[in-house]
C-alpha cells in the first residue's frame, strides 16, 4: 500500500469575472470573513483539523495571448518537499515554478493534463525554542558550564 505524501488541501484559488460578488457569496455560504487585498482579490482562512485552508477569490484576467487561466487552482499540503520532488521526477514531470516564502514554506507549481494549475506546499518547520539562560541544554546538569 502506498503512503501518501499529500495530507491536506492547503488552498483553493477561484478566478472570477466579478470577484467582489463571488467573494460575498462564498463569505455568506461558508460563514467566512474574506478580506480584500487591494486589487489582488479577496482572501480568507478556514481552520480545519488538517490545518489552515486558504481561500482566495481573484480577478479572472486573460493570460498571455488572451488565454484565460484555469478558473480553479488547488494547493495540496505535503509532508516532505524532497519526497514530492523525487516522486515528480520518477513520473517525468517538471515543475513550472518553485519558490520559498519566508515564514510560510516551499511551493511548487505544475499543470495537469488539461492545463489546470496545481500547487504543492510544504510548510516551514516551526523553529525550535531557544533555551533560556537559566535552562540546561539536554545532557547537562547545570545551566552554565563551569
């Protein structure tokens, strides 16, 4: 049996002709606050047992050559970014883009067979707390070396 690397949907992006109307509809239906960010669109977060799910409703502008981008894009949360890269390489798939958002994690984008945007997100590991000056590091009996 396979052990899936994907363990949650991290985000859904919806491209809309009238994002303000569609965002209001989603806000009402999902009982979710969607905040407008300048001309970028409307963004909100649903707290789920698998972690936060980002919802974005953005303008549907034609892409290069007048080609309209996919109307819906999914972002999947993965446990291991390296395992994802290896799996895609095994399948002969090359990412369209990879980048890291400081404080969030790493992202990888590709397209499915019909040109829909698929993103994968590996959250940044939480920083380990620094020991306070009065705490002993593991394996030491006193807080400060003699």
